[in-house]
C-alpha cells in the first residue's frame, strides 16, 4: 500500500515538474507551448538568506580573482539568454567586490560599418584576456546565432558559417590556454513579461528595455528554435553550455556564482603583511584658507 502511494506521489511530482518547466527555452515539443507556465511563489529564495549567501560567495570571488592574477590565468565567461533573463544582474553581483583591473565586463554595441566587413570573430578577439585577467562577456559572439538570426540581421550563409566555425574558434581559445565558461540564462515567458512591465514602470530601469526587446516577445518560438540549433552545434564536450534556471533571480545568481567558483580550482595566495606607516607631520606646512575653495553644497 505504501509502495502504491509513493508511485502516485512520484507521478504527481512529474506532472508538476512538467507543468512548471512548460514554456522554458527550447521546450518546443510541448503542444501547448504558447501557454503561460505556472508562476513561482512561496519557493522564491528569501532576501535575508540570499544576501547572507551572496556575501559568502563574493568573498570567494575575491579569492578566485587573486588566484587568477597570481597564477596568470586567462578566464573568459560568456553570459547569454533571452532579454530580461537576469544576465546583467548576475554579472553585477560577480563584479561588485572585484578589482576592475583584473575583472572587466565586455558589452559590445551594434557593429560599425567597418566591423561588418571584418571576419566575424575579429571584433571580439581584442577583448580577450591577457595573463591574470577575468573577462565577462555580457552577450558575445553568439549574437549571430540568436538575435541576428531571428531578426534577419545576417544572411543564411553567414549564419551557417558561424555555427560551423564557432566550435573551431572556441577550440583554438581553449588550446591557447584560455579557460572558457558559457552560461545560458533560461527564463519563462510569464516571468519575462513581468520583468518587462517592471522595467517600463520603473524610471531607473526603463533604459533596459528597447524596441528590440518588445519585438522579441512576438518571436518567442523563433528564439527557442534558434537557441536549440545553437546548442546542437556548440554544446560540445570541450566547451559545454551550462543552463541557469533564472525565473528566481536570487537563486540564479547564487547558483551561477557557486558554479563559476567550482570551474576554476583556486587557493589562497601568499600575502605580505601590510603595516600602515605613521602619518608624516610637517610643522612648516600651513593649509590654505578653506574659504578659498569651492565645496559641494551640504544638502543632506
């Protein structure tokens, strides 16, 4: 009898899992792909737990950064996914406590007329890291497999050439000693809509939504198909995609950072003891009158 109950419970759990994963990126075999997925509620990570864990992970990121610099490693991390999937938020939390001279973010705009005539990967190569650097790409060369494909910003020949060339390009990077890590942030259509509305109504976030983002809503399935094709060519053993479930932003950030830390083994770096020198006093120095300086108004 107990065994029968367990079977029923497992079946119910499977049904719930299917329902909640409905309308995720690439879920094209589901005949009801146009329906909204169930909205998450009580299982969202509480803010205090999130902030406590984030603080711990950011300390580890500093240790990782110091190791990368100490060992002269070259690390590239790609962040891809649908609009409003949470890529920027994850990058912001990763870089918050890091040295911008060691860790930098690359977010390229629309290619110039000159860049359009170059070898496709050419404009990304100058941004690759030197020894002791960590580079985070907020969107990358995979633009061609996503937005350029769906919005027809490239021709068929360019698109297929990219899919065939990309694994070879990434193999060259890895063979040169670069550590390449690729993340795909997966968000459901209902959660994306909620985030878009929030951006539209929040004056501090409105700049985040563009006409292209709005148009992407009507091409949800096209983007899913493009993502599936991209994965089929570029999700290789040597350079796999790591999918981040991103309907819960807090969980997504913590999971992504935790995984990133696991991808580059690191240790504590030997440090010199820092001793502050005593403040130098010069009795002959006379400070100019403060009335001669212009100060910012003391408004607060």
